[in-house]
C-alpha cells in the first residue's frame, strides 16, 4: 500500500474515493502520525479492515462498499466471461474480515442486490458506494440533532470506544451527538474511556475532540464506575456494532460494564446508531457473533510484551449489553425510549 499526504476537506472524512482507488486514513498510527493509505485492490481493503487501519461499524461498511467497486473492475478485466461469479466469491471473503459489525454485511448486500450488466457494472457499483457513504453522513447529521436534543444544559458525559468521524463516513454517531451538544453549550465535561486493549478512546476519541477544541478527560476503563459514584455523570453515550431485534447492543468490550455502572449510579444511557446497524434478523444479542482477536492485543502494548511470560489471554473485542440497560436508542428513523422488540419492529415497519 502506498502512502500520501492528508487531503484537505472541510468535512473530515476518514475515506476518500478517487475513482481509481480509495484513500484511507491509517487509524493504527493515530494520534501521532496522519498517514493515508492508497487502496487499489480488494485484498488491500480486506487487510485494512481486518487489521484495523479502518474500524468502527459504519466506516467498515462504507470501505467495504468501495472495495466491492475495486473488485468488480479487476474481475471484469481478468475474467471477462465469468467476472460476476468471481466477484461474489471475493465479496464473500471480504464479509468474513470482521464478524460483529453488521454494517459490513449490510453494505455488501446492497452492492450485490444491484442488477449489473457487463457494461454498467462499474458505474452502478461506484454510484451505490458513494450513495452509501453520503447517506451515512446525512444520517449522522440527523443523529447529532436528535441525540443532542435529549441532553439538558450543564451535563457531564462519558463515552466508550470511538464513534466519531473516524468510525463513520463523517461526523460520527455517539461522538457526533457529544460534539453537537458541546457546540450547543449543553455540556460541562466530557470523559472518554481509554478503551482497552486497542485504545480507541485515548488515541482516537481524544484526538477527534481536540480537533473540535473540546476538552476531554481520558479515564481507564476500570475507573468508569468510580467516576459515576464520585462525580455527577448525567449520560453514558455510546455507539454500537449491531443492535439485535430486541434492542440488545453489541459494542466495544467494556460497554456492558459501563452500562451496568450507569444503571447503578443513575446516569442515563444513550445508544446512537444508523439504522444500518440494526439487525432485525437477529432476535437477541446472544445470537450476535462476538469477534475474538489475538492474545497479543491484551498481552502487549505498543508492540512490547507487558504480561508475564507464558500468560495467555481471553480477548473478546465486543460485549452484549441487554436492552433493559438502554434508556434511549437514537436512530435516524426515530428515537426509542427503553427499546424492545415491539418498538423496534414498529420502527422497522414504519420506514422499511
Ligand atoms: O473494533 P472497533 O474499533 O471497530 O469497534 C468500534 C466500536 O465498537 C464502535 O463503538 C462501534 O463500531 C460504533 S462506531 C460508530
């Protein structure tokens, strides 16, 4: 993969489509280096998703959609008579790169549903990928409005993982709400869990908040309960990788503990997602596949082993928060208080 300079853009987007290639900000190097990758092949896209150069459910879906466009171009060149079959096989492999974020499969399903011919395939696929990207940005604008409306002036908030522009097409979901609420003068304090083991909170969320001139205090994940017990925290605001039909929430490991602490200490909880993260085909959170990643993410830090020699690890990178711990589910289709199957089904039917 080649590297290049940071593109200039008013609305910060972590991926930029250039027709012949996708430019992607390498999130593994943030906050200390801003390097952009140039992706020309679907294998490079798969590698970027699998190895976290891009992460965050909506950003993964958008990147995969652009990957499908790149794949179609090469398949048509290399297998003119059989390109569609090979293309579908390549997409099936891409879909396996990260199992929990449903946006990946959702975006690829949208690309596969197009009626393609030999002559129109590239143009139609490119159009659809750009539409997926643009719709995500518009959706996030709506989420920021709806979510910030719920927050009363003078509030203190805690967030977990990274749900800002980097995790989406632009703007962000939960962090988009926090940024909007800050800009509206509603927030007193913003706390961010550092988010072990990959440190999306201290590396990415703190970086994004600084870009918006929003002061933020990073806490270790284990401090969340004590923060809520010892200071007044009004809201815990998070995103999700997938919402089951009953409102259960799959999100970055540590979300469940923070949600339990919020319930115990009277902080309200808000989960902010695009509808593309809602999986009505999965009845409850317990059916959502939870990605397990390499032990080394837990046992090492910055490439240096910190755990005792011979120690092994258990590294599920998501957890499932039961719906009864969610006070508000914010989507572009509407805001649901105390989500459950009945309310989500009604919302799915309303606009679906
Ligand atoms: O492993 P990651 O960094 O892809 O996990 C990201 C999260 O868990 C986010 O909270 C979630 O995808 C929502 S992003 C808007």
